[in-house]
């Protein structure tokens, strides 16, 4: 089995994506859940495996197999992360289309939130400004996402804005860590007197 895994971290939030293939003997391969230790070791492990090549000879894993093996990221200690996307298109200062979804707690996503996320991420918005615009979506995959803006008029102010909303309640974790450090320092200082 060959895997190519990408882990992107911004502060305490890490997003992991990977492409896995089944071994030639048909054995079931699994992807582990990413933990802080695994993330820290990921660059070393990736370099130890050597370069990823011969991609054209890989056999893709089915969606069902991926659904069974996908992992996540757990920081523990009650850390809560939220995620959302807002996409909007303005023409001459007027909002003409918008798409948005929010997941207030990624660890406890509901079916309704997952459905809203899937709808937002698998939708193509088409904005046509002026006459004689045509768009044929037949060449796109059913799970494509994006915004298509067509303009046949002069002097139009067109803005396409995508906002990623992410939050992490890491201030509480930071405060708890600082409190523990302060208590430990107090104990050490009391031993010296």
C-alpha cells in the first residue's frame, strides 16, 4: 500500500487529507486517527517512506472503504473547534448570491449540519451579468463546487468573497496550562525555602 498524506496545521487546528490505495493482495488497509504525537512525527515518517512515485499504477480505494477508515484529529481536554464557510458575490455593491454553512463543534457534527456542508460544498453558483451569457455544466462532476461569474457589460464592480470562519476554545486550555505551570512553580519554590 502507498499513501500520500497532507497535514496542514494553523495554530492548534490541523486538517489531514490523504490518498490511499489497496495492497495488491487485497488486504484491508486502514488509516489511523491523527493525534498530536502523530502530527509531530508526520514529517519524519513521510521522509522515511521515500518519494511517492508511480501514481499512475495505483488503484484507488472505493468511497465505501474510505468512509470506514477515515480518521480525525482529537486534541482532548475538551478542546472545541468550529468551522464555517461563507461565499458571496457582489455586483456593483449588491449581493447577488451567497452560500454559507457553519459547524459549531466539529467533534459533534449533526446530520443536518453535515447535509448543509455537503450542499454548500457540492454546489456551483452561476452569476451572469449582462445579456448573452451561456454556461453548460454538463462537463462538470456532480460533486463539483465553485462560483462561475460571467460578465458581458463594461464598468461593473464584481466582488467574489470567500470567508473561512474557524474558532478554537484554546484560551481555556492555555489558561489551564498556565495555572498548572504556576502551581508547579509554587511547589518547587516552597521546597527550596
